[in-house]
C-alpha cells in the first residue's frame, strides 16, 4: 500500500542528488524526455522496518512513465540498531554488507541468470554523501495470480539453475566475503539475543500460548550450543553465491510476461551452501501471514526436487543429501529460533492469537525438517 503522495519538491532533490533548482533537468535526463515538476507524483511505499539497509522506497511517476526508487544506506543509519545490545550493534554496523544489493547488475551476475529469470532494468544508480545511494529502477507490475504449488516448484527449479551457475569462481568472486559469512554473522549475533535468550526465559514460556510447546522449546535450546558446529558444517558443503532472500515477495511475476520471475532485493549476499535459497522461498509467505504454516511441508516437497532438477540441468548432480542438509540447517538457523511473535503475547484478539500460533507451527516444521535431513 502506498502512503499519501509526497510533494516532489520535498523528496526529489535528495533522490536525484541535486539542488532543488536542478530537479527538472535531472529528471528529464533520467526519463529521456522533458518532464515538468508539476506533472510528477512521488508516492512513498511502505516497507518492513526490519530491512537494515533500506532507507526508503518510492514510486515516482508522470505522464506515460513510472520508476521504482530505492534508497540504500549504511546500517549505522538504521533505527533498529538502537534495539540491539551495544556490542552486537557495533559489530553489526561494522560488518553488514549494505551495498550488496547492487551486485544484481554486475555483468557476472547478469550472465549467470538462466532463461526465465531477470533483474529489473536499472535506469540510474546515484551515489549520495554519508554512505547512501539511490537506485532508479524499472517499475514492475506483478501479475495478480497467487502462488500455488506449481509456481513454487518452478521458482525452485530456476533457483537451482541460477545457483548452479553461481558456483563458478568468477561469480563467487563477486563477493568479497568468505563462505557462510552472512548467515554466521546473523546466527552468532542476532539469534543469540533474539532467539536463544527468550527460549531460556521460564516466565515467558509459562504463558498459556507457549506452555504446551515445551518440546519445541527444548529442541531449539538443545541446538543452541551447536550453532557454531552447524555453521562450520554448512561451510564445508558445496557453495554458490545465492540470491540470499529469495522469498516469493522478491520473485515478482511480471504481468507483461517479460520473464517468469523478476528477481529483486538481493540480501545475505555471501557464498552459502547449495539449498540456502530454498529457505526464504519456503517461509516467505508464511512469515508475511499469507500462507498457512501447515502448508510448509507440502511446499518443501515441491521445491526441493525441483531445485535438484535445476541443478542437474546445469550439470550439478549427486548432491541430493547435501542440498537437503544445507536447506534444512540454514533455514532453521535463519528463521527457526527467532521467528516467534513474542510481541503479540497478551493481546486478546483472535487475529493476534492466530498469527502467534502460525509462527509456533512454522518453527516446529523447520525443526522437524532439520531432524529429518541433517547429519
């Protein structure tokens, strides 16, 4: 949902990196034809505040044209940093690779995309002071059809092909980080205080909404001391440079049929185990409250074989066990420990109770999957 239109004069200078008086010329150059400021509309687009590198989203449009504009910034500008314990916040701000989203337009990444996947057209990348930048991109109109099992499988297949193409030395070299870096940073820092600390809170887990889930709590707590071991194991499995956040929300189905999926919002962009990209594909819609958690096993059953077919199509075979282990372990570490909606506890409306229960079920499914597929 878009917010109320903002006056172009208030926003456009900063998005274009120019003085207010230079906006008409800069915008006309960007669009490729004369643009009068009075015909321009700027709509702020709502986004999750948990996106550390996102400074804002806008849709800028006029007569016959529209562009999607995204500002990225260094994590030190992220308000959520203040909610972290100071030592963790300091390390997170120092280490988070906030610019990696622009790797999508690196020629090596563009060449790795298989038929069926493409990125949005990048019209302009504007560097701003104080570690900020703005991306002026193609405005994609998504098809209105919902995700079904067939679409999940097709996305898994194409991610398999893309990941296979992203195992080569030239593509891996796009990232300056070692294998598993992004997940390790998250699991060893954020999961410690957002996931494990609440799991050790007896008062919290005595609440009626959680009291019957002691087995889930103990299962996750028992894995806490093994997190570093599990990360080391993942780093030893076959590696690719993934999308990193390949949820359905970031695999747009364009209404114009120009591709099967338009990939957006790369994240966690360091080499990771094969199967890593299946994690967000699995839980993205459940995390957003759009897919019942009880459906997750069926989604897994569709996307894993499809992903393996995609790998095989590109010549990567004989890795079925490694893919299942990599997928099950990485998605548990990323989303199984800290996916609980503790913030909803105590509310008396049915919607909050349902949302809370859905996250409990999601965590239970991820733990069970890990137990079945990990070594």
